C-alpha cells in the first residue's frame, strides 16, 4: 500500500514539475543573464515618469529579472547607435560580473542590437527583435524622398529635444543617417555585413542560433488598435503607404529574425512597447505579458 502511495505521489510531482509556471509566479522572468532594453528611432530611456518601454522594466523585475534600459542616439546610423550600445553592454557586464547579456530591441533597436551581436557575439546570449526594421521600411524610403533635408532636419530637432528631456543630450543626432539606415537600400547594405539570424526567404524564419547567439522576433500586424490613442491616426496613415500587413511603420514579414514568435499581434508600432502610456488594444495580449513570456522563454533555454 505504501509503495503504491509513493508511486502515485511521484507521478503527481513529476506532472506538476512538467507544467510551466504561471506568468505571475515568483522567478517567472528570472534569466541567467541581464535583460538589456534598446529603444528605437526617436526613442529614449525615460522622460520623467514616462518610460519608452512603458511599465515593462518593473514588470520584468517583479518576476526576478535583472533589467537595464540603455540610451543611444535617438536618430543616427545603426553603426553609430551600435557602438554606443556596445559600450553600455561592456559596462553592464563589468557591473554584474556576468559574461553576457540578453538584448531586446524595438524598431531601430533591433538592427542596433544585431550590430553588437555581430561584432561581439561573445558578449551576447540572445537578441530579441521587436518589430525590428530588419529589411527596411517603406516609410523611411518615402521620408528620404521628400523635400531634401526637411525630414532629416525635423528628425534632428525632435531627437535633440527628446535626448535633452531624457538627460542624454550629449549624444550625437543625425536624422538623415537614421533614415538611410532604416531604408530598404540602407538595411540591405547593413544586412550584407551583418546577416546573422536573417531569413533567406521572403517571410520565413532565420537561423535560431548563430555564433552562440540566440535570435528571436515578434511584431504587430495592425495600425489602428485603440480610438483613445493619439498615435493611432498617424500609424493608420503611414501604414496605408506600406501596402502589406504592417504595424503602421514596419511590414510584418520584414520584421522577421531568427525564431519568429508571432508577426500578427493586434498591436501597432507603439503598442509593442506599451505606448502611448499603456493605451493599447484591449482585445489583445498585453505587450507587458509578451515581454514577460519572452523572458521566461530565455530562462527555459538557460539564458
């Protein structure tokens, strides 16, 4: 009888251990290596109480993750931003005494993270690209073709203002370099130099692991998601110019990198980082939850 009891108990225990922990469980987001968040074009770490990754760092930390939010030029080339990020990665590694970090980059933060993983793969455990401009954006192509100098000058002005407000005003801004990097031609040139994780087919997946670095991506597929969000009309307009499924700025298929988690979330380009200040699609998974799920995915891989 005793033997039967212990056999049953061991089966129940094994089954319990096999079930993934719920997203609210203590330690759910606790990765081996720090999570480093990288903002996109016209991005910032925080302006007063408003974070670029709105509410995401604190939620990741609540589950056990060590999280750093980096600050690179709001508008500049991928390579310039990449070198700025690399310096911060080295500082984080020195501070934590851990040999690697997990990079999660949104929009232009995707290629920026890919640059660091390409030149120093020994420092990077994983790159997660959130709506990354991995094969260019038609919106950037259009912006470059507008009245010469106007768009880039405006980008410089906005970037400088955001950098000043966020306390990182010393970073160089170059709107034209940023738009060139995000254009179809600019990303093609960048990809020739840094191809790791890129799909070889139009809307496929790329290699999951290259030089020891794990690659992931996810993105939204809607430009309009909440009538109360002041950014939605802008994304509705820019998204109409793209001509295929997109999040208002980036075509879903062109965001793919490594293992594609999803490219059809009911999110636009701002929703993906829980903006504008948490006003997102009420009928879709919370963007914060998506980040938490990715941290748990990294944890399961020992990263």
